[in-house]
């Protein structure tokens, strides 16, 4: 009787041991997969990215090279359209990607080119405050890194020119606030041209009689560094995360180094000439763009090009990548969306800037398909382990050994 009890106890102990070992293996597999898909994969992918080098190193010319990161269309979901699971997943992905990029790449300034929120147009005051709080958590950054997302600042140091233009001011409807903003843009244009040539260089039809009387020698003793600006193109909308009292001022054109909400590219017929793995789908590239809705009007685009004469234009709004050449020498880069909700392969732009040179590189984030495939493979392994433990499926090792024995006997 005692022997029977002893045997039963050993059998029960072995069963518990096998179950514990199974649970340990399952827990280890789940932990490893989650660690890889939610943390390590961002480091593995972004680690391959590196800052581009300008043709003339800044150290050779005595200038400092600015490391700037450009991303667009984060589209943080709100309380109306956003499902809580979708919101949780997408915000976690963007937070991990952004924080990993900050740690590995260490940019000096980050520009978010609009569409910060998805529901800023109609969210309530409390919902807006909640969205801003979530935004600040996701895109938190060290003090030495500048994050530019709101109209207001006019300088980021090192004498680099970035000009942010909100396209609401270029609709030509003669609104009072936007007229003031347009005058401000003309004034900036005058200063830039004075810095380049020492003379006012604006077409007469684009300046007021008062400004025309100031033509000739530039009256301003303080000139800007004589380098072409970088134009950051944004569309009118709700800025983020500025207080509501400043919305009216921020909603019209501002010449600044920050960025606001939805951004428009300069005028182009379509994305038909765009290419690359993160360009718009082939079936969508030939769809004509609507002026003042998908892109700026031709008139507004020409005004900006003539007034500012930028060396580079960065825009967003389309969620897809594209490179367009305006005239013979002004490139425009459309920055793809930073959110996996809009793209399977989000990315951001890395720029090395000096007052006279620039170099750009694109850094891709992990593919959504890669993460989903990893989870599916892991789920399959979990099922196999459980079936083997339950003896519903022969052990792979035993199955392989039996096959090997049969092969030897033949």
C-alpha cells in the first residue's frame, strides 16, 4: 500500500514538473516575442540609419552642422473616431519609435510637419487638453533637443533659416488677420533679398506703395545671413499644442521655425512622377490633386517661390513620399506619415544642415507586416508546444528520430 502511494506521489510530482516546465517555456517564448516586437525591433531598425554628410563639411568652413529630424502626420486619435485598442497600439508604436530615434540619433531639433491630431477640428476643450497631454508624453524629449510643432518661434540657433508658412493666409480672400500675415511674409522676403543683394528685390505687383517707396538701398542695418531658407509648408488648421487664445493668430500665415497642423505641398498636378517604396500606391498616383484642398494653388505656390526663393521645401499632408523639382533648382520633399495607421512602412527624414549646404536621408521604421508575422509564428509555436505536451502531436525530436531510424533500416 505504501509502495502504491509512493508511486502515485512520484507520478503526480512528475506531472506537476512537466506542467511547470511547459509554463516556463511558454512564458519565456511570450516574453521574448513581446520584447522583440515592442522594444528591440525599433533599435535594430533605426540603428541602421545614419546622418547624411554635406558635400562641404561644416568644420572646414568654420560653420556648425545642424542635425534636424522631420516627421509628419502623426494623427493622434481622439475620443470620437479612435477605438481605444487602435489608439493604444498606434501611440505605443510612435512613442517607441520616437524615443528610440532620439536615443540613437540624438538630433538637435525635431520638426513635426502638421496633422498632430486627428480630431483637433471638433474636439471639446477637455478632449483637446487630454490630447495635448498624450502628445507631450509620446514626444517627450530632453531639454537640449528642440521640438518645433507650434507657430511662434523665429530662430533655432546657428543662423539657419527655416520658414513655416500656413497656407490659410494664401487663399486670397482678403481676411484681415491673413492680410497682416501676408505683409509679414513680404517683410521677411524683403529682408532675405536685402541680405542676398543689398537691394530690395520684389516684383512691384506684390508689394504695397509704402514698401515700393522703400525700394533701393536696404534701410535695415541688421541683415540676415545670406543663405537661402528652408521652407516648411503647412496647411491651416488647429495648431498643437498652443492655447486656444492663440489659435486665431496661429491659424494664419506665420514666418517661423515651428510647424502647425495639416500641411500642403506646393502645387503639382498629381503624384504620377513620384516613385519609391513609400510613394503613393500605383493606382492612386495618377489621381489629379485639387488646388487649395490637396495642394496649394498655383498662384500661392508661385508667390512663395518668388518671395522666399528657398533652397529646400519640406511638406507633408499626402501621407506618402514624393520628390518634386520646382523650376530648375528648388526641390520639394513630401515627408511620409509617421503613423502605422496610415502606412505599413512609416519613416522620417534626417537632415544635416549648414547655412549653405544640406544633405537628407530617410530612416524607415519597422514594417507592420514584420511585427504581425513574428506574432503569428510565435502563436504557431505556442500551439505546437501545447499539443506536444498534451501528446496530441508527436514530439518533433521523437518524430525526427523515428524518421532517421527508418532511413537507416532501408
